[in-house]
C-alpha cells in the first residue's frame, strides 16, 4: 500500500504531524514552499513541484540541492502548484493521498485545493484522498457505502452536500443515526455528530458528500 503526502505552502502552523507518515515510509511531495517545510522536518522529498516564487534564492538552493526530483514551472500557468503536486502524486499509483498545508491563510487557496481534491477523487475513485491539518481531516465521498473507523483524535464528524443533494443517506455507529435521509444543499443539520462505535458507516445512492472529522 503506497501513501503519498503532498505538502503545500500554506501557514506553517496548519501542517499535520508527519511522524506517522515517516514510520510507514510514505512518499513526500513538496509544492512550492511546502518543499522547504518538508526539508525543515528532515524529510527528503521524492519530488518538488511549482514555480517556487515564495522562496528566496537561498531557500531555493537549499531545497533544490536535497530533493530527488525537481519540476520547476513558470509562474504564469493554468494549474496551481498544489494541482501539479497532486497530479504528480497520482503517478505513483497510491492507495491514499494526504494533502496538507492548504488550510489557514488565503481562503481562495483553500477553496482551490478543495476543488482540486474533488476533481481528482472523481477521476480516481479507488484512491482515498484527504486534506489534513492538526485538527481536521476532509474527504470527498462518492455514492456507495463508506466505513468510518473510530479515532479519538477526531471526535466530531460532519457531512455536507458538496455538489448536489445527497440522497438515501443512512448513517450508523454515531450518536445521531439516520436512515434513508437527505443532505440538502446549504443545510447544517448534519454537523458535529459523534462516532460512538469502533466502526460506523455512511451510505448514500447519489450526490457528492463532503465529510469533515475534527477535534477541539
């Protein structure tokens, strides 16, 4: 099972902990300033991608001397640096991709990252893709049944309709269960539930569901 961690260049304090991923020999990809963050964590990136316009010349020399593979592009481009890093991650045929360094800071960058995750998740449904930071993990769920494993770190769990209404929703193993329900666009009714069993699940027949797991 191959795991890839993509680190983007958002605020340093919004990054996840990398310890777990180091222990499981994950591959690391740095997007723009995310490359420097990885090196500061004593991680050698498999790839670094982007225009690197947020780095000083000294920082650029530092990351370019350490990274195994470098893809430097022009600043004027259609794809964001995070887009390019995610596309690079897919080339390693991973079972899971974790994206960090995109929350906090500029909200337009976060929204762009969320949409990039959605687009790639739809195209590669067999890959589990998550946006993560120190307090949250975010996933795009496609129609079907999805197992939810209890994690004391992420006590709260919320569901939102991301594209269209989510139909025939059944949620089990949580404090507030529901059967054949609907998550409507714009509703906050499915916010801050809690997983009370070791395993739970959500199933639905159509729509796109945004699942957010959080800690205080």
